[in-house]
C-alpha cells in the first residue's frame, strides 16, 4: 500500500489532529502565505512586461515554504533556491533584495546584517552541502543554530545531494533538508526523476529520519519541521523532509508546461491549494472574513509595490559594481581591465 | 500621458512572437497586471499582463500577426486620450544574414613565408623612427633577420662594413670628463721649445736608476707654480681658488686608456722620491691597482707625450684645474747656435690654460719661465 | 533553400542524424516533449521516439558519464547540457574520463560522443546562465571544441561532430540562436572540424572571433569599411584543433590582428591565438595584437551585462589602434 503523506489539515479545512499552532499564529502565517502569493504574481507580471529577468514562480508551494521557515529562530541559517522567495522572506530576506536580484542586479544578493540567508542558489543541487558546513561551523563555535536548506525533487538526482546527505549524517550536523517535491523538474515528472516510492525513503540509506509530508498543509509542514529543527538543535542530527506539493505554474517564465503536462493535473492540484485550505479552517474557527482578506492583501500588496518601485528607482549598476566585489582588495589586473573598459567604451563610434 | 509598451524578450533570447489573441479590445479599460494579450513564442504560449492601468489605445499587431522584440506592442492611456504613432522605437528587426564563407586556408606558400626581410617589431619601430626602408636592408641576424645594428648602419653609411664596439666603463668616464672640460673651459694653447741637453745630461749622469723624465720636470716646475699661482688653481663660480699645495698629475698610458695619476705633495719630495713615486704610479696604472686617491685631485698636470713619440699637441685641461703642460720628444733636430746650424735636441712644449682666468701675456710669461727652468735642469 | 535560424539549423542536423544513423541518440534534461530549454530538439522525440530522444534526471555528471559508456559500446550519443554554467558537475567526467579513454586504452576504447552546450550572455538571464568558459574545455587535452556562429555552420559542424571519431564539445551561442538567419541546404552536408572560415577578405587588419562574438565582429567590420578600412573577418569555428594556418596566412598578409572573445580575459582562448600568432607570424606583425575580451569578473546580471560583453565599439577601437601603431 502506497505510503500516505502526513496530513493535519485536509483540503476542505477540517483537521485530523491537533494543529501545532494557535489561531493567532495561524493567522500570521496565513497572511505570510498571502504575501508570498502576491509577490509571486507580481513578479510573473513584471517579467512579461520586460521588467524582470527570467522568473521561476512558486505558486502552490507557499505552505511548504512558510510552514518550514516559520519554525526557525531569526539567527538560524537558510540556504534556498530561486524558487523559495517566500521562505527566504519570512527568515528576513527583504522583498527589495529578492526583486532586485530578479531584475538582474547583484545588489539583491546582499542580505541585511543579522539575516543568515545565503543568496538563492541558481544551479541545481550544489547548495545543500553548504547547509551541512554551516551547521557544523556553528556547532564548532558553541552555538546551537540550525541550518535549513530547500531544494526540489530534481536536485535529488544530482551527485551533490548524495554527498550532502551523507556528510550531514556522518557528522551529525544540525541540518534540516526540505525537499519540495513539486512533481516536476521543468518537464520531467517526479516518477521519472527517481523510481523510489518516495524521496523521503532515501533518508534510510544515509541513516537519518525521512519524513513524508503533505506540503500543501501548513500545519503538517510546521509540525514536522518543528520536530526536525528541535531534534537538530538538541544535537541529534539531520532530517530529510519531503514536502509533497505541486508547481502550479511553469518552471520559469521561459517555460511552457502545455508542451509536456496535462492541464487537468494542474487543475486537480488547484483544489488542494494551500492558502484556501487555511482560509477555510480560519473561517470555520471564526477567524477569517472577506474584509480582513481584503485588508491584508492591500497592506501586503502595498509593501511589494513599494519594493518594486524602490528596485526600479535604484541607479543602474556601474563599473564598480562589476569589479569591486571580486576580492577584498581590487587587484592590479582588475584596475588594468577597468582602464581598458573606460578607454574603449563607445570609442568605436568616435 | 500614454504609456508605450514595447514587446520585451520574455524568453531568453527570443526575437519575435505571434499574437494569438487580444484579451482587451481597443478603447477598453485594463487593470494593472491584468492579462492584455496572449502571444506564442518559440518557447511558450503565454499571456502578457498590462504594465499600467488605463485604456488600451493601440494594438501593435493583429491576431495572427508577428510582433518583434522591441516593437511597440500596446499603448495604454487615459480614457478619451488620443495617441498617434510615430514616437515609438524602431524594432530591432531581422539581422542581415552573415556573409558567406569565402575561404579557409590559402595554400599559397608565398603568402605563408611572408614578404620582405624578417624583422622583430622593435626593429621595425626603430627603422620607422630612423627613416630606414627595411626592404632595402640585408639582415645579418639568424635566418637573415634584420638586427638593430643593420638598421643603424643603414642610416649612417648607406651600407659600408662597420664594426661596433661598446666603450669600456673607464673609456666612458674619460669621454665624459673630457667632454665636460672641452665644453666648459675656453682653451688657449701656447707653444715653446726648450733645449733638452741639460736635462738629458742630468738623466745620464744620475747614479743608480735613471730617474724618469717626469721626475726631473716636476722638480723644475713646482717652484714656478709658486711664482705663477694662477696655473695651480681651480675656478669655482666667481672665485679663483689658488692652491698652496702641489699635487701634480702625470698622464700614464694603460690598456684601458690614458689616465692621470697624481703625485702628492710634489714640492716636499726629493728627486729620488719623485722617481720612485712615478714608477709606482705607472706600474699601478698598468696593473689596474690604483685606487681613487691616486687618480683624483691633481692641481696641475704634466703630460709626457714624448714617451709615445708625440711632439706638439693641444692638450685638454683636466676639469677642475687651470692648465696642463705637454712635453714632446726631444728628437735630434737642426738648431742654430751662434749663427751656426748644428744638431741639437729640444723639448717641444705645449701649454693649454683656461682663458677665463689666465690671459695671453701671463701665459707667455709662464711659458718663458718653463723654458728657462727646463733648460736649467741639473745646472 | 530555406532561410533558418541557428536553432532551426541545429534541429535539422539532429533530425537528419537520427533519421540516417540508428546509433545516434539524444539525451539531456527536458530534451523530449518540451524540446529542450532552447527548443533545439523540438519535435524530435515525437518523430524518433522516447528511446532515442531521452529525458534524463537532473544530473549533468550522469548525462555525460552515461553518454561515455554509451559511446564506448558503439552508440553515437549527443548529450545536451542546458547551459554552460550547469556543465561544471560534468567536468570530472569530461576531464578525467571522456577526454582520456582513447589514450588510456591505446585506441582500444573510444568515446565518439557530442556534448551540445548553449553558452554566452546577452539575454539578461540568471546567474550561471551566461558563462563563456570555453577556455577550460579547450585546455583539456583530448576534447575537440567547436563553436558555431551561423546557421550554415551550425548544421554542417554538428553533423561533422556527430560523425567524428572523438569526443566533441559543441558550443552554441545563446543570443544568436534566433537572431542570425541564413539560407542553408535542406540536404545533409558537413563543415569540417578544424577549419576556420574566412567570412570576408581584407588587407588592412584581421578580425578573429567565434560564436556569439561574431555578430559584433561583423558589425565592427562594417563600420571599419565605412571608414575605408578593409578588415579580414575570420570565424574560428573550431577552437580545438585550431586552424593556425588560416590565421597565420591572414595575419601575414594584414600584419594586424584583433582577437575577440566573450570569455574572461586571463588565460582566455584569445591568449592562445595571440601566442600562436607571435610564434608563427611575428615577423609579419605591424602592430601589437589586440585582445577584446570579457573581464576577470563574474559575468554581470542583466542590468550590468553591458559593462562586460565585448561590443562592436570596443572591436573597432582595437582595430584602429593596430592601424595607428
């Protein structure tokens, strides 16, 4: 019998077990999921208006990201990908940075002081091992900070996934692996990425716990992530969490899912929307109404629009933005190359 | 103010798209980020959202038509606003095809071996600077390469055989020193001759080692320098500095060139002492063992050019002094004594002095005194 | 003859290879139904089947390593890596195995595979999507490295690469995929590996480029021509083995050379071309050889890319310097 993912909150908004958080915290995290979706929609639109570089939407994965990130302390580490903006934002990475990065501006990568979130990984799969080193380094320095890393089902096929899992288990680092299995790695469906029944099963081979969770269930994500983070912080080692979710949109704005997948599948998943699920729960609990929904959408939308305006108003990157961040001190060969650039810029038209 | 929306590259290197369907009709309102038009690119069918809220004033292509990247896709303005085309950016359009490949390798041996003599870039630049046509130069370097010498020879001679030698450091120092004297000191040379018989007799009569001629001459000259202090002096700015010590330079021939060695305190030395010192200096100069103390600071210089067969000359005053006397070889020659021509021997004397501090009359008087003193040696 | 883009020309070459040689197969991420991220394999899985146009898991080392094994058995795999910046996990396979097996086994085993890799910037893509690290590949003994800049060559060179008995890295300039069009034969033909192309003859200065930079080289040659300067334009087409004879022949004639590369400057491929010219054409030089290159920086993202990618302005300026030397 196929293994079923852990679920606490059913798609219809009913609960099958005690939620791990109260109503106030549920409302706070629901609001965060709404903000994530507004950001995602805004960026998709901006890209098609020529205002962003290629964008990778995460619609449908809000609960997986917000539920996992919510259990972290502010000083904990996060190593995520280009599709994890909601998780990064909840851990303190500003919308402005995220949007700047998507406009194609390296200044977006500079996290504010005190925010221990690395710039989003663009290559697939190479970053999970970094969360092993981060957690290891924290332990060596006597701190109990946890490192949480996000990646997709596709990344588990890269060799670096094996190395990250093995190192984390061998050294017992406080690393929490969040695999958002969203069904598709661009056009490759999950069942052709690996023939293992679940990705969570892979943990067995490394000697660590593997949790299989409904990634569209905020409560299940929160509960499992909280347990894994607590375990890690106690020094009991890493955990792999497979969050079963779905990439409702295309891989990126340069992709067309109509070429390789059935729209009915996406429609079926829309019925399991992670936001709607929590909304129904809150409504049943008397903690949601349309006016509040409108208010939080307006407030969160304004913050995102303000970040867009700020990102678009920033001066275009100059030569120094290209050359001055390669080394602590700019070496002479780069000085020379700046001279060459300035000598020849536009010179051919003279 | 109407907003002109140019079709962006939405798919990493796209150049165009086909308009599938307009989702907003002309003149109809559209909201911010509301889907405006559906397009099909090489990569995807996708909806383009409106970048501004307003009324759609212009559609850049009909359904089924092609829209190029950077071409005006839509104009969104206020209700009732009119907009006229013409201000939009020209689309990038199609790039002209690349020119056809016209060839690969030219298998022409003549081209591969090049034309004209080979010369390194530095030599080419030198030839250009000196106006030398490299094609007219025959290279003497490896493989017929034109060398720097070849280029310089082509400038100076137009082609005769030359040999080029780098100056030794000693020679370069001598050259520098002489150039400075010649450039700065106005030389006057006055000539005389002195009967050598007394001096030669004195040498022949000497007991033990024959004293060097320079020793006899120095002994005769030093008293004159006391009487004519302008000749044992140095010019410093506006001051003539008279020296009341007598360090006499003597020219010595060495493998590296003619050098001036210095006999210190010549006035205090006996004839034997002078002879020994001069022998020491001559030997040291030949053996390159003299130090700086033996080679600097002469107050007056005596050049025995007779030792190498010379007679009269135009000696150059060592820089920092005011005069130099050269003494030539006293060959047998016809001389007139008491109206009779007889064979006699006389020293040819050439005195160069600094005309800035010594005038002609003084120079002649000093020469007269020198003649008398030389003729009085041993008397 | 149809006028096609580079993307279409590559698709034609792959289609012909699949149709005529049963040992040819394509493997890579998303090469099947979606036709690859740049749609180069568009329609091929539909026409030739999922056994021969194979979607792989996300694993570049796996793609190249598997292609290596396939090739040794007698198959002719054509692997696709989505972007050159994603190829680094596969470098161990390329450097340690693919490039060496012929030598290690004294010709007993060979790896006649092709790895197609889109490369270069200019489309405002995300980080790692704009790399021009071809020098690393060219530096690896045992790999042939081919870079097409135009549809005719793209088709003929890819056919030659698939037919080649040794591993060939086939680099495809992303920003030229759809921007350069040309009429090409719809019948199969080969463009030999190892031959540079002289696109334009001229006597004043030799402009040397390859791949994406050729568009700017052509623009620069046009602009120089407006000023009365006749530039000879050479498209290297193959980096390894380098067609030194064509280069030397041209520079012997013109005495001046400008080498254009989008990759980083230090130890870039232009440096190799300069070295080869000074070895074999030094006595013909009338001016220092100029390099127009990217810089020793991370390739800037979309907003800063203009500071990095060599453009026609810089090429023209360099050419003029050689003429004034």
